[in-house]
C-alpha cells in the first residue's frame, strides 16, 4: 500500500503512529508491533507549532509561548540579566511611589491650610463667600472685560523712569486677594495691581494662604472709601485718583441702595483717574425680584439685590450726580442658582442669581 506519510513531518503522538500503522500497513490478522527506539525518535516532532494570537491573548502570552522549554535551566547570563531587570523595575517603582507620597502629602497640607484659613476668616465675619470657599474662585478671569484689560496692563511702557505711570488695576474689597494673584499669574507686573480692604486680618490670611508676603507686601492697602476721613487717609494715597481698572467682586451688594449710590460715587471721586476707558467690572448676587433684603452679611440694615434694569438705573443716578457718562453692560444668570441657594450659607436663596457687569467711562 502506498503511504502518504512516507515523507514530511513525523507524528506528534505515539498513539497516532500506532493507529496509522494499524490502518495502512497491516493485514487484519497482523498485530502492530511496538515501535523501536529509532522509530520513536523520528515519529515525534518537538518543533513548536506557529500559533495565531487568539482573541483576548496578550503580548505577554506570546512571550511565554516563545520561552525555552521549562526543562531547560536558564544560563548564568540569562539569570543575571533577569535579576538586573527585576532590580531596575523595583527601583523605578520605589521612586514613583516616593513621588506619589510627596504629592499626596502636599495635597493634604494644602487642604488643611485652606480649611484652617477658612475657619479663621469665618470667625472674623461670616460672609457667605467665605463659607463657600469663594476666596478660591478666580471669577475675574472669566469676565468678558478681562482679556483686554490684561493685555493693556501687560503691554504698558516700563515704569523704570516713572513708577507712578499707569495703567493700574485695583481689587476693591479684596478680602484674601485671589483676584490679584490671578492677574499677576497671567503676566501683569505686581507693581501695576493693588488690593484694598477695610480689614487687615483678611489680607493677612491671604498672605498666609498664598505664602507670598515677601513679594506682595506693598500691594495691599487698608482703607474705607466711605469713611469721612477717606479724602485724607494716608493709606489711600498710593491709589488716590490713579486707578484705570477696578474689580469689584462681591462687594457692592453688601449695602442698601442709597449706600451703593454713594459707594460708586466715591469710587469715581477718590479712585479713578476719570479718564475715558476707565472700567469697573465685577460680579455679585442679583435677584429675579430686585429690592432691599435683610441678610446677616449686609453692612447696612438691608442689602439691595439688583436685576439688570435696576443696575442700569443705579449707574444712571451715579452718572447724573457726578457729571459723568457710563456705558453699562450687565447680565443676570436666569438659568441657575449655583451653590448660593443650596447650602446653609444660602444668599436669598429663592430667586437669587449671579449678576455680572462691566461699566465703562465714556
């Protein structure tokens, strides 16, 4: 009988060889003899078969499949190479772990520092913005006026010859002073920005929080523009009638309507250069139903909450009484209350909205 397996690869299992001999090379009455040692050596093919990577298999699986037979002990060179690779991996993982531990410790220290400063500020005065951690809110950076103002401050001529040469920006009612830090971070020289607050404790907490007293010690001032002594207050001399831009974030809404009018007039009389293009911009709590509202954080017995219409009317009154003309851009967020209406520090929760504005001298 012609055998189709007379050439080519041998059998991979003895049982297969035996079955082939029984079927193709024997008569029914013949028994299949046991194969000799020589026949056994040629019958089995130990060459590893090529395998396609099955779905779900990994490169590691393929590496294992290409490894030497388990029965072959690794050489000294293989063993040394493997040990060196393992030690290098352990060393790298140890370094990565140390970096992660340092980062976690730094994050923990920062969170603890934030919480501590918040509690200290809360004991000074319970402003809702302190309770809500808004002293970390860089709202100034999202004002539509911000890009042009920052560009003007950055591109202004050097102050080497005249340190008093403008333009300048003031953070009015700065509290912790996060707005100033944002402006400086965006490339404005520190000499062109100032912060003003009536409470030096808030300013001190800002230094502690941001750890920059040595760099910004001369940029924060104490003063009250509503005080009768404001015209002669030496603390205001640095900024008196020198400001081109004023950020008023969450400050004007602390007063009743008539005090707001007087406050804005004092800004014009004491702080601004009164030059075309001067801008006061900011954000505060507005309301769908404007009016006087009682609130524990108000400086006066009530605090007036504005709509877009009443804010324009206020600046119309200010313009009339100061002989100036202002372009008023104002917007009220009608779609969300944010976190102002959802916590124990809620500000006139029902109907409260964020109100933003940019008011420009024409």
